């Protein structure tokens, strides 16, 4: 069995906790940045068109990093490689990350001398 490959540019804690139902948490944030309200719908359509060869959660993170991040950066007049999408994910998932038992165990493990 091969190891899952991380989505480059996305925090590992986000990747551990991200679930399909979290997609709706992104919609208001994308609207605040000035992206169209149908941005999430376009992403879902792209997933279906992809033949659904990867898990939905992974597709959302990859699509967000590759497509949404540059759009957000352009709207915000930021450098193209600024981690806006990753920071948005960390913001909307903060409580979920902070209460996730796996993340909490990893943090304990990291703190051991």
C-alpha cells in the first residue's frame, strides 16, 4: 500500500481534519474575498468532470491550492504564491483542528524531549 501524498502548500493539520462538509465553510470566506458565489459549484463540477479519481477532500485541497489560491491572491493584490487558501483553511477549521484527537496526540508526541 502506498503512502498518501501530501497536498503541497496545505498545512498537515488541515489535511488530517478536512471533510466534505467543511467545503461549505469556505463559501462565505470566498465571497468576502470577492469571488463569485458559484465558485464552490464550479469546483464541484470540476470534480465530477475529473472522473472522481481521487477522494473529494483531496480534490478540494488540490483545486483550492491550484485554482482558488491564485484567484484570491489576484483579487487581494498579493503575490501569486502567497498562502491565502491555506491560511483561510486554517482560519475556518481552527476549532476543528484544536479539538481533533489525532492532532492533539501528534502535538503531545512532538513535545516529548
